[in-house]
């Protein structure tokens, strides 16, 4: 029995028009192990997982489950085998309750709603993930939503749990809790397939790892014997720089001055900002950490002018109040924005890259007397594509045809190339692979050194610690203090992110726990 | 105001509101699955003409209604094929269906204009009908009215307590997620669209067999459209659809009331009443945007196809 592998994927191949997503991939998972699947954006991790879960059908190759060859034609089959999956973008319905969401997946097996609710409660508590079965998903935090997903899998006779980048949405404390749950699961014999970009998590948690690059397996290893550096090398290949040391800067005069910015919650799905105070100096990068849905969106909209608060006087830009100005007027003053949604707010999905480049850049020499200078626009688009290594067939590609990470590079490039005086970015490298992350960070740092004031809102703590000169957290519409990253232990930032500001300005000297993984 | 008048108003209000109730109920189920079918008017007209023709030749009310429903369903399948299978724009496909149904029903019904059929009688004869005020409204209705009451309860319970009702809501909120967790999105949408078609056909048949017992070209006169707005302004909630439909019924018979009370109001003004009254009340009810979000199918009208 112990010689039989829990799962063996043999020679899996999947081809989409124009790209081979998976090319002869082999993957083995033992009983009770946590197996990491690593790779850059577009390396084929998601495709492989989808085939294992029956969402996508492989073109070639076999899947052997507990020693028997199986054909997983749809998710129900996978669940029947005991395979549960937590997608990166949760498969939850916001207007339904926890119980309803779980009942949908379990099917006939769910039984009576009342007994199901009791089962949910019992299982969730047993694994240290308390849940209220009656609440609507829309009222849950991201961490709680993830618990719903995991509990939903646990209610099956679970033998393999697939987690697609589970930690990217969690606070450090929540990550610890999740890891405890996973370890408890593996002790009971369940296997876990863990997909992540964060290499220190993999080295900490996983027993073995398979690395994909461009659809092919480029290595197997035991993460405990490797360093983040050596694993990253297997992921990106040899020719790309994967780390850069960031110098800190202290900044010059205060350039953007936000004093007592309060906004009302427009609906029950929004967060009210509670008297935000924040200064950003020329030539410094300020970072705001926080779990999504704690007011980041509202703060971004207030600063960018997407929500205009005509009668307030809270946001001062280079000495003048800009509260009443439209986004366009603010851009003309030298502000630039990289919003969280790439499609819809950062770019117009149907337009090609040239037009999208023009969108926020039209005050430069691209337009003369209202007429477009096509040659200059094309040159600008090509310049961004080349400088920021955007993978695309050409400047005539529609924005929506690019992968998320590539479009992000393009949007960041477009904004940075404006040479703004103030740059506001939301999740600048979200979903972007390591090679491109380095390029984006480099561009931001250079911009800072030229005197730009930069504000970054992100959930990626590694990134914030890496590039920011001062760092704080936003929770439920309230802003914490700001400290230099070196003076801010990860534990404390985690507390801030969870809304515990009491310890804010006390033990500034304590530096233990600061990014031991770097 | 005399008791008799009130009794008759209540009776006629329900009688008149029923077709609207049926269409709106069908369209609500359809929209809950995320499909916006603007072809209600056309499907109703086809149901009306088909029901009338079947009734005329067989003199059997049951067959008339079954035929009306089948034709409504066939029309909705045509829409489903274009909008779901071929992934065409749902708005355009629905509008085309209405135009198609309007023309085809006029063509098919040309020979039947002015023909006579037996009107659908009250379902039962009972002493209870003589109860003042509510007796007639509750106990003297025809079979389809009672069927509509059963359907209200069934649809309500379906969405409230049945797992498949949950599936329909899930598909309407996010088809991609629904598909990822293994729900048959296409099948659920087709079935919902077909239910909408059957209800529209039945409502059309009701108009030509039970309500006016005759066929005239374009006799649905915008009830399909008002049902569509009814669903939106009722924010996809059954109790409000019932309220809106009967309100429409009440406003539609205002001219009878005016006659009964010897008021002299322009008949044009009165003819406008049902549309205005229904809209005003429902708009007022749907002011609360936050509550609306809980019932609105998020993926409504968006084309979706499974990529594998």
C-alpha cells in the first residue's frame, strides 16, 4: 500500500491554439505529503491543476490515482475520487450563504440543510477554522472565504487537497493558521498540492517540489535542501536577474499631504475611510499593507478622483487642494495611477495596446490640435513593450488578449513613462512573474530617485518590505502608523493588518522577525 | 361605493393581472439563470395565436393551453439556440424574437380574426362564490388563475429550499464558477429559458382563450414588455412580482370603476394608467440599491461559453 503513490500524472500534454500549456509533464504525489508546484506566470501550473480537477481535458497522458488509471472528465468525478481544489479566485457565490455554497458542490450528498450546517460547524472547528454557516459570503473576509473553500473540500472524503496560491490573500497570522491546518491534514494521511509564488513558504512547508517552466518540468527537489535563490533559478532559467538590492531613501519635502480624509461607505459592500492622515515626500516610496476589502479601493478612488468629494479639503498635492478635481485634471497636475483592476480601470479590454498607451498619455506630443500622431503613439507603445518585456504578438494586440501579468507590465510601464510627480499604485506586481517583478521594481525605484513621490497599496508583504521607505497598514478604513521596514517586525505589521493598532508606536527598536527569509 | 362593485373589482383585478404574472414569473426564472430574454412579447403572441387555433379546431381548453405552452417553448428554444448556443448578443436575439413572433403570429392568425370559441369557465361552481367582497375573487376564477397561484408557491419554494433552485441562482451569478464546481451551466440555462417560454406561451393562450376569447393581431399590446420591467423593478422577488401584476390588473380595469362611479375621465388617460401605476410603484420599491444587490443575477445578459 505504501509503495503505491497517491497520484501520478504521466506525460500530460495540453495544447491551446498557439501555445503548448503543458508538454509531457510528470508529477508524483505521495501519501500524506505536501507537494509544491512552482513556476512563473504562464508556466502551465493552472492548466495542469485544472486537468487534475476535471475542468480541462488533457490532449495526451494518463493520470494514475492510488495505483489505478482514471479518467477525470468533470469536477464531480474528481470530488468522487477525493480530490478537492481551492481556486485562486474563489468559486463562491457572494449572495449565497456558507451552507448554500457548500450544498451546491456536495450535491445530493449534502443532505438536509440543517444537518449540513451542523457538519460544517463541526468540521471547521475540528481543523481550527471556525465558520458561521448562516452568513452570506459577501459579509466574509477573504481569509474566511478561503476557509469556506477548504471546509467544503474537507466535507468530502478528502485524499488530495489542491491549493492555488492560497497565501497571497492572507495576513501572516492567517498564513500560520493555514499551515497548521495543512500539517494536521497530512498527519491524517491526506496529501496536499501547494501552488505558490512565495518561495520561503515552500521551503518552510513543503516536503517535495516540482518546477515547471514554459509548460515543461525543469526540476524536482526537496525544498528543505534548497534556498529560495536556487529554486527561483530553476523557475526562471539562467539568464534573468532575480534579485536586486533596494536602497532606501529618506525623501525630500512633503509633496502629497492627506489630512483627515474621511469618506462615507456608499453601500454595505463598501468601507468607510476614517480620518486618514498620510504624507508622501518627494523621492520616497510609502507602502500601505492590508487585506483586500479594508478600504484600499476607497482610498485609491479618493486619491485618483474616481470618487470626487467636492466639499472636502483633505488631499493636498504640491500645496494645493485637489479634492474637487476630476481624474483628468489630477493627471494634468502630474499624478499617475495604476489601479487594481487591469481590465476595465487600468486598460480598455477591447482597445489595442497603442490606444491603451494613448489613453493616459495624451497630454504629451501624441496629440496635436486634437489630431492623433499615430507614429508617435506606435513608438510609445513599442517602447513600453520592449522596455518592460511585455510578451505580446505586437502593438496591435487587444489589451484583453494579454495575460494578466503581461498587461500589468504594460500598464505600469505606461504610467512610469509619463514621468509623474506622484505615482499611486495598487498591487503593482500582482500576478507578475519574478523576472518582470524585478523590472517593475527597478523602474519604480529609478522613478523615486528622480524625485517622484510614490504610494503603493499592496497585499504582497515581500514586495512592500523590499521597495518601500516607509510602511504602514490599512484595516477597516483606518490607517496605522508608518515605520521604516527595518524597524517594523513582520509580526507587528500583521497585527496592524488585523486592526490591532495598540502596539503601534511602542517597541520600535525590536527588530526580530524582520524578513528572515530574504 | 357599493359592495358589488368592490367584489367585481377584486375579481377582475386578478383575472386581468394573471397573464402578466405568468410571463413575469417565467422571465424571472430565466433571468435568475443569467439569461435576459426580451422576446416575451413575441412568445406571448405566438402562444396566443397557437392556443386560439388549437382551441378553435379541437374545442378543448386543455389542448389549447398545452399547445400554447409548447409553441412558447419552441420559440424560447429558438432564442436559446441563438443566444446560448451561438453566443449571440442576448438583447439583440430577444428583440429579434419579438419582431419575429409579432409577424408570424399575425400571418398565422389572419384567417382566425373574428372567429368564436367557447370561453374558459370558472373552475368550480360553489356557494363560497357568494361571500361578499372576496368570494368571487377567490372562488370564481378559471383554472389558469389557480394554476398561477400554484406556480407562485412552487417557484418560491424552488428557489428558497430546493438545491436545483440554488443551482439556477448560482449559474446566474457567475457561470464560470458554477461550471468550475461542476454545474451543467448550459443545461440549467436552457431549462430556465424554456420555462420562461412555456409561461409566456401560457400567458398568451390565457389572453386569447380565457380573457378575451378571440384572436386579434397584436392583442398582447405590450404586456410582454411590462412584464420585463416588472421583473427588474420587482428586483427578482416573487412577492413583488405578484404585487406588481395585480396592481397592473387593478389599474387596467380603472375604466370599469370609473363607469361604475360615473366619473368622466378620458379613456386614453385611463388606458395609460396600468403602465404608469405599475412603473411608479415598482420604482419606488426598488430604491434600495443595497438590498437589490442580494437578488440581482450578476451575470444577467452576459454571454458565456465554456472553454476547455
